[in-house]
C-alpha cells in the first residue's frame, strides 16, 4: 500500500516536471495548434532544425552564453572556495554576521541591486565589458556556491588536514593532496549551479552588459513577453540542450567516481 | 621575506591593471551632432551604429536586419541591433546620467509615449534638427503626431518612425458584412449575439487602447484630454464609458468573468471563430496575420465612424550616443521611401510609414491600396480622416486602474 502511494507521488512529481517540457517541445515543433485541440495538428521539424543550425544569431548567442558562464564559474570559485573554507573551519569575530551577509545578493530585489551595481560599473568604466558582466553575474551565484562548498567542508571536517600536516606535508601539499580532492563533490555542485543560473541570468547581462552581450536568455526574453511562444520555445529548447548536456556529463562523472571510490 | 611581500603587492595590483585596460578612452568628432547630413555621412563612414529597441517583434527585427542593415552597409556603416525593452533603456540612460557619463553605448532608440515624456523630463535626449534628416520632407508639419507625442511636445527631440492606428477586425460571416461602426451598434450586436465578443484585459497595450477608444465613443476625446490627470478627475469624466463596459460585460465571452490575457490568445480565439471581433494597433494587422496563415479571407478591417486612436512611434538619439553622425544616417535611412515601402510587406510587420498621406510617394500609396483589395484593410486616406489623437501618457495607467476597479472587479 505504501509502495503504491509512493509510486503515485513519484508519478505526480515526474508529471509536474515533464509536462511543461513536453509543452515547450510541442510549441517549438507544432504548427496550427488551435483551441480546442489538445495536440498540435501538424508537426514540422524544419523550423526547429533551421533555427538550430542556420540561425547565426542563435549560435552567436550560445557562444556568448557559454563564455560568460565559464568566466563566471572561474571568478565565483576563486571567491567562494576560500570563503567557504574560512566559514567552515575557522572561528573569528563576526562569523555569524558574515554567514548571513553571504545571502544578501539573493535577499535584495535584483533590480535595485543591479541599477546601483550598474552605476558603480559605469564609474569604473566596467559597464559593457566582459569583466563587468562576469562580476555582476558572480555576485548572484556566490551565495549558492559558498553554501554548497561550505556544507561539503563541514561534512569532511579538517581532521584530515591536521593529519597530513602532522605527517610533514607543507600547506601547499596538504591543499592539493587532501583538501582539494576531498572537496570535489562540493566543487562539482557549485560549478553546476553557477553554470545553470548563469545561463538563465537575464537582467544583469542586459543592464551591466549595455546590451553588448546578447546571450540566449537576452534574446529569448522579449519573445516570451510579446507572446511569440513558438520562437521563444525554440530558444528554450536550445537552452535546455546546452544546459542539460554538461549537467549530464558531470553527473555521470561524479557517479562513476563514487563507484570507484 | 622581502620578495614575498613584493609578490603579494603585485598580485593585489593585478585587478587594478585589468580595470585600467578596460577603460581605454578614445575621442573623436563622431560623438557630437553633425552640422549637416552630408557631414554626417562623411563622419559615419566605417563606424558601427547601435539600434536599441524592443526585440520581441520578429517581423520588425527582420526589417532592420534584411532591409535597413544592407542599405547602411552600402554607406559603409555597420548596424548592430540590440533587443532591449524601453524601460530598461530609460533606466540605463538615467543611471549613466547620474554617474555623469559622457559617452554611452546607445546611438538610436525606438521610443514613444510615456517613455518619451520621462526621457524628455530628465533631458536624456539630444535635439535633432529637422534639416539633418532630409527624408522628413515626406512628413507634414501640420500632422498632430509630428508635433506632440501623447500630449508631450516633441520639440525636435525625436523623429517620427512609424504610424500606428487602432483598427477593429471583424469576422465577415458572423457579422454578415454589417459591422458595428459605433459603440452603440456594438452593444446592440452583443445583446443579440451573447458570448461572441471579448477584449484583452488592460493593462495589455492593445486592450487598454480598446478601452480608450470606447471612452472616445461615449464621452469624446476633448473631455478626457481636458480632465485633470488624477484618479477622481478622470473617473468623473469616464464614468459613462465604464457604465457602458459594465452593460456590455454580461454579453461578453464567458459572461465577462474572464478576459483573454494576451493579444495572441485573442487572435487565436478570433481565428477559431470563438469570437467575432478582434482588434489591433496596426492598421495592416490582417495582412500580417494572413501571411502567417492565422487569419483567412473572413477577416476584414473596419473602423468606428467617429474615429480610431492613432499614434506614432519615434526614433531618438540620446545625449550620450557615441556615434551621433552614424545615428543621423541610420534615422534618415530608416525613413527613406525605399525602406518604408518595404516595411509595408507583411513579412516585415506591415508597418505604415509616418509620411503625410498627401506627400506619400506613388508606389507606396499603390502598395497600401493593393492591400485593401487583397487583405481587406482600410485605405490610407480613410484612416487619416478617421484618426483621433492619444491622450497623455500619464492618464493611461489611471484609466487602466479604474477599469480594473469598476469593470473587472465589479460583480
């Protein structure tokens, strides 16, 4: 009985995730989908294929999206990694406050934060530059990355590092041979999270980027607000693919790793 | 030890170096307004000009990419189209002004109405002398929309770009070819055929225009224009229109309990024959929808006898534009008869030019008249005759709010 109930719950959850995906896919390939038909009356793949392979805008936006997220991942980790170690392993005055402050970028309404960030970027002549957009993006993903890495460090504890140092390893050796390998799963989580959220970021790219960085989401957004669902769906579909493939690869890699370990 | 400190210092300096590398300042005469169009052409050669505007209209995007961009290329100028909604644009320009930035990134903006009012109030826009845009000769100084934009005096801060007028679209079979050409007739028809009419709920742009057109029908433009821009003032004036809409409500689709949320939804209901009437803020909408395979020959455009709301969209150059010469060339090119005539094609969104109907070149006029035959649109001179101005942008949100309180929430 309990099993059946569990199955029903699983089914409902799957449906909640899968049905919108199916709708996006049908919107992208269907034509003449009119009330009261439940399914589109005609399917045409040419449109989707044409958009995917011949649309230079799409390919250009895709490159921009990926370059920006790579830059963001590097900067986010550079800041989040030491911060997470600090918060997990060290005690200092004001730790609790900093622990809370980490979430600030998620608490402040993003439009207020971004307008002022834009102001600062203009002052530093960073607006419209790659570095500027990466910094703006990083601000929003730091909370996720820090939290994910911190949990990982707290779980591992720092006893291993003490052992390593006790056995005569210096700081660098301890870091590369003990701390870093042990934090791999936290790192992977942080990278994935940053990648996914960075791909979807719209306002920061547009505002701080001065419209110079036409990423996938920047191109997609106006179509959804204008009710051009077909075009938006094709963008969304591309979006899904480029976000899911790395996710799948990294996930597979982690699982394989765990089995080995 | 000393070495280590030195190294740390260098590492700390690195980000500053990066910052310095990004802010390479360059100055030439392209960021000032040219004295003449010829000078603009000379200065602009080899430059890149950016066009910032709403990017959700793929037909308009196509027009810029396939018609305007190649024309500019011939003049040696590269066009970069940036999809950015006007709210974000104004937001950015304001921030730039606050930060005291002299040169920004936007050269040409697509703007109108309330956003223009805000931009002008904050003096974000540069003045464009009419002599700089030779193609303005096709426009008339006497047309209302070349003088004011939704009640705001233009004073050369923007240049007309496109002409939009609200039109009604009827299903020929359901109306039997006898269209309700006034609000009174519309109500009578609804009572005979309940459930066959509806309108997009404001604050949707088009639905809001429909409500304003009903206000014009019931109380007239002048009264609304003179009413103070306060909630009480407007409510007092438009009360008869709200009463009208409430009287119409029970005869609407789903007895007026629900309204379509987007024009796309309403278009679909119209195409499926669920409702008899659709409307659009584009005179040639039937042509574009037919081209897209959504409407068929049953769809016909008609107008209220007392007139329909119309407005222009405009192009402007912000004060911080980095390339004002190229911006001037882009505006003139967009307004050329060649570009504007192509713009009438359904695949480019069928936007009517801001030319005065008396000064329109022959082939453009021909194209508009042909569309009357093939796409059941309304001829240009009739549209011009039955044209009513927009009210001030400040009043529009108030009207939308009043509609919500007194019509939508009225049980």
